[in-house]
C-alpha cells in the first residue's frame, strides 16, 4: 500500500495548519493545491458551516478562530487551519497558536490531529523574509513531531530582481528571461534565508519555493 493511501485510510483527511503574515500568498497556495479559484467553505470544530461574511467581520475586528476549518469543495481531502493573528505580534494569539499545535499534535482523536504545518514566507520582500514572528515561532514553538515545511511563496518576485541584474550586465532580453530563474535561486541562496531557519531551535523539516498563479507554474524544491 502506498504511504499516502495508508494515511488517508487511517486519518480520512490531511489536516494542515497554515502559518504566515498577511499577504503571504496563503490563500493562493491553498487554491493551487486544491486546483480551484473558489474561496473555501468554513466550518467550526463541530462541523457546522459558518457564514464567510460573519468570519470576515470577526477578522476585521481583530478576532480569528484558529479552530475553524477551511475546506475547498474541489478537494475535500484537505482540511486547513489558518493561524492569522500572532504574526502581527499579538501575545494572546501566539499562546493560542501554541496550544492549538500541542493539542492537535497529541490528540487521541485521529481525525482531529494535524499532520503538517506550512509556514508561508513571501519572497516579494525577501530582504525582510525573517521577521520577529518567524524568529519567535522557530525558537519557541515545539511542534511535537508534526513536521513544519517552510513555503517560500511569491518566488517569481525574485525573477524580477534577477532579470534586472542580468539586464544591467549587458545581456539581451531573451538571455535575461532564460537565465532569470537560475539567477533567482542564486539570490535566494545568497540571502541565506533557509540557512538561518535551519539554525533555529525548532527548524523546519524541509522547504519548497513556489511561484506563479496557476497550479502548473513553478515549484522548486530547495
């Protein structure tokens, strides 16, 4: 039996906590994974559907419930939780996130257990990719064997920087376009973002870089 099939038969659905600051490309990432452009349906822990307007109103007032489940009708094999809140520096939100991870990593109710954490870090501001929020998460949040994957979103923003550098070096537009992806990976490596994360107390298990808007666009394994 394939490992993925075995996990699905045992747990039913993959449950993932998605972490990352506002505008980190989290929604776009989830839509790509589920091959849709639709917004997810939202449910409470008991499985009751919640009106998205009510949820958005709560978020606008500064309240967000990490327990809420986000499910896309196009792919109901995934259940997502959004941690939004602590990245802005809120102490209460950070404490709630840590409790959620601890509770959902150790629960004996298998269908409620989280299987992975995706920490989204946007590359459109790669000079400040690691903020105090990332430093705190990876230095204080013991995920109790739940793997954390660093997801470097908006990686195509580095292509623009790479293209500009190559253009200034005297290359033609075609040459710049052809070499930009490789140069972008060099810029990423030179910034040592992944190196810094691996040196933390609780480093991510692995990472990926994603770019573009469609599910067929660039995905790069570091």
